[in-house]
C-alpha cells in the first residue's frame, strides 16, 4: 500500500487541473445564475464530472463543485485502490501529524484582506434547492478552538448568509457544539474560521469521527504524508490551512439566535426553520484570484465525504469486538448515513445479532444494519439484496429496537409529533427512531449444496481480451466466420 499520497491531491488547484486533464471537469459558459441554476447544472453532472463556473452571477470569483463525487476519485486522491480506502483513512486517523505554522507573509489565503464587507458581495454564494431560505455556504470547514484546552476542531456546517455581518449556523451536538457551549457558559463568543476551498484530503479529513480535542487538520497532515501548513487568523487565534482559497474570520455569539432554514439536506428532504446560533463576521481573507467551492446538498460529493470516514471508524469500532468483521459499507440509497452493510466471516450462529447490536451503538444515525457473509460484496447493493432475498427469514433473523435515538434529519421520525411555532418539535424529542437489523448470513453448517453459491469454474479467470476475436464477422446465412 502506498503511504504518501501524490502531491496533486495536497493542492486543490493541482487536483482540479488533474481532473481537467483526464476529462473529469466540465467548464460551463460564463454568467450562470447563483440562484438554483448553478446547483442544477452541478447536480446534472453529479458523479460524472466536476464543474467549474467562471463568473457566476456576475462575480469575478469562479465556483467549483463535485471534485470528490466518486469513491474511485477519493481513493485516487489518497493514492490507494478502492479496497484500501478505509484502511488508509483509519491509519491516518490513528496517526495524526501535527501541523506546521507559517507567518502571514507566506500564507496564500491571506494575500487579500477585506473588512467591513458583505460576504454576499465578496463571495459567489449559491442558493441551492427550491425551498432553501437563501444563499448557503455548504463547503465551509468551520475551525474553532476548545476554550478549555486550546485544541482545535474541524467540521463542515451549513451556513446561511442572511445579512451583511451575520450568518446562521447549524451545529449538531458534536465537537463544535461542545466548544460553543463551553464559551457560552463563560458568556464569551467562540472564535471561528470558515475555510472554503481546501485540498481534497483536508476536505475528507474534516469528516473524521475523531475524539474530542483531536485536531482534524492533523489527520489531513497524516493523509498528505507531510505536516499541513497553517497560518494564524488575522483577527483571532484560530489556525487555518495556509493555502486555502477563502477564509471568513468571525465569532459565534453567546446567547444570540436567529431563524435559519428551511434547507434541503442530505436525506433529500428539507430541514425545518428554527432558531440557530449566529456567526458575526470580522474579516474575509483570500488568495489572489480565489476559487469558491460549493457542495450540492444530498449529491454524491456530500454523501461520500461523510460516508467514507464514517465507514473507516465503524469498521475499526466493530473490529475491536469482532475480529471476524471484514468490511462495512454505508449504502448510497441509505444516504450514506442510515443503512450499514457488514461483511463477516461467521463462525457461530448468534454472531450476526451481536454485530447488529454493536453497530446500532456505534453511531446514532445508523437505522438499519444488514450482516452478510464473506462471499457477498458489501459495496454492491445488488449482492446485499440477493443475500437478504436468499438467506434471511423475518421471523428468525430480524432484530427491531423501538424508540432509540436516530437522525434528527430523518423525516419519518417526525410522524405523529406536535410541531412548535417554527415548524419543528422540541429538540429533546427530535429523531426518535426504531432500529432494524437483518441477519442475512447462511447457516455455519448446511446440507450438501443448499447454500453453495453457483459458480462456473473459470468465470473469473478466462482472459476475454485474448479470446474475443474482434476482427471476425459471422455470415449468418452460412454460419461461417469471415475476416
Ligand atoms: C457537506 C456537509 C455538510 C454538513 N453540514 C453539517 C451541518 O450543517 N451541521 C452539522 O452539525 N454537521 C454537518 N455536517 C457533518 C459534520 O461536518 C461531521 O459530522 C463532522 O465530522 C463533525 O465533526 P466533529 O466530530 O469534530 O464534531 C456536514 C457534513 C458535510 C460533508
Ligand atoms: Mn472533532
């Protein structure tokens, strides 16, 4: 396995040039509208080509989208094959590499400094989905420091830009939220940087499910195979990737909330309009001629950035208790979050149900677990469905748990709930969900060939390139082959 990634994926512009050189980047004509049209085009090309929009909505700054929209591209950016992806990510997550700080003068992201400006005027921020409440930053890495320890954290959070100096942010109860609550308890704002336009591996590292106080920028360094160059923000102490395209410096204000949403989210539904925390903008810094990155919600770039680091963590978690767990996959149909497929080498009849229970506890988003044998490819949903069709019996192999915590963005968890003044139930009852596990494994011992998968000797090994005669044409009147 290669351990150092190729340099092209440690730099956004080189990665974009590489996609372009290999026919994977579509350049769209100038003047596309930021409202809906840009996202519509990016969505049409989702998973096929990244998209580059010069001068969208009359802005000088171009927008790029979809440069991480295939599993194979992400593996390529990491310098490994698809089958090594999870192992490589896990290795980096377990061996973070501290960053290296550079002075302001060496940081590309601070070449241009703007204060007192409206983000909507400086930046080409798209409005994505039909019912979105205006323009949203969807690919911003929010970096903050733990007020207690000073350790940094990185996450992507959707940010609604609704006035000159203020932006509303959705923080689910994870690390950024914990830092904010700590600052708020001291009646202090939480300093943040919103970093837009980073290299593919730093983007991926932002999604690591790491322990509190593990700075995900160090996981980015480990993925790069070299310490990430960072620089201190100009108006606060947050350290940001020095070569990022755009950085918005600001503070999440204590005790201030403004209405945010609706917004089309990863499950392909809208999340409700609610009061959310607010970022006060202090400065915008950027490279000369920067590129702005937007992620179209619920499309492949969004789903994969979340699902691959999660798969890596879930695999590590399950393997700690069950060494015979071989692989996991969060299916695209399950929006890369809700449906987990687990491959095991089963030795005891009860094992799959234990694995199911452990997976439910590994992440609250997981709603359905299917356990399959080692002759089933978990990354292929057709094979998993075949295993369910032929190895699963609902009265014997089904596990159901009622009333557990699920994803607050799963609309089916709201059925039967009272809706409050801003169309959402109170937060402590949001996302209550059943869990379902399916043991789709075959018995350890079975009669003769009852569970032997049909195969034809040679089906995997016959050399078709050598065997297919491309110059031959058949005369179907005579049945003879001609050349
Ligand atoms: C495109 C994208 C958008 C996201 N939007 C949000 C969001 O609005 N709020 C949120 O809490 N998490 C969001 N996430 C998920 C977090 O970024 C992710 O869970 C992250 O790993 C959390 O970091 P933490 O474990 O350090 O808290 C988003 C992820 C992606 C890829
Ligand atoms: Mn974290």
